[in-house]
C-alpha cells in the first residue's frame, strides 16, 4: 500500500474553521496549502484602499483594468511554517482579516470576471497535486476532479461566536449581533450568486463541526485523507 499525491478540496460556509483545518492538515501531511478566500480578500483590500467601493457597489471598470496587474502570492512564514498572503509584494495577512474586508468580500467574490481570474490562478497553483485548498467552489468549479472533497458546515450562531472570539483575541471589537448579521448575509450572497455559488459537490463528504473539538476534527480529516490517498 503506498499513498499517492492527491488534491484535497475543502468547501463550506464562512467562519466554520475551514482554513485552520486545511492549514493543519497540509502541514501534517506535507502538502501545500492554498487559501482561496485570502485571494478574494486581497482583491477586496485593493478595492478598499483604492476607493473602488461606492457603498456596496464596486467600480467594475476600474477593477477589471487593475486585476491583471494584481500580484497575489503566498509565502511561508519561517516561524510558524504557515503561508501568508502578499499583495503586490506587500504582506497583507492581517489587513485582509479585518471586519472591513469581511463585510465586503462576498460582493467582490460574486463578480464573474474576478472569479474567473482567481479560478485560473488557483488551477495553475494546483497543477502539481499534493495541495489542500479551501474556499466556496473548490470541489465544484476549481478542482471538480479532486480525489477528496469535504464540505464543512456549522450553525450561523456557532460560526458568529467563533468569529467574535477570534476578533476579541486579536483585541478587535465587534458586536456579536453585527457579526451574526454579517455571517448570515455572506451565506445569502455566497449561496445565491450566479457564478459558481456555494453548494456541496455530489461527491463531497459533509462535516458539521458545530460540536467538534479541533483534535476530533483533525483526526476525522486525517482518516478521510488516508482513505482517499491509499492507492492500490
């Protein structure tokens, strides 16, 4: 029995811990981790910093023109061994995790031309196999042939609480009600958008992690990986 290098797609709702899960799994099995959400967040940050938002509308002309010149890259942080996001050579890992970006990212991610550009970039990154990628449409659009697809879900209240705790731990303020509204609104936009909406792929394994501890989740995920990677 030997293990073959595979592609692992982890999709699911916002704030259900997909990224933490995917990062840990990648580190554990020696795969490359690609955070597709961070790519959309980087584009959103660019829009915010360059005044491309008019309320909840994006200046699509300006963004369309800027997109080919945006360089989004991941580099490993030597201390943590985890990848960090760079936008045009600048480390933006913290900036893209703020509430300001979170409240606008679904709007940017719903734009067809943005998704097309990001999906192309993600497919390029994944050609070599041996990757774990998480997002909203990885198992359905980016890697429909992925050998392992996981779809993660949890109740909106639990996801909002995790988000709230995360922000508090960083010393940022945010009201629980506001975060819960943001979670529900993102779910609505993500599941109803025209271009590759969030949905569970037919061959994905569902994981409701509302009441799982991180170690339990990790163990479950490793078992799924072993099963999928064991080549005859």
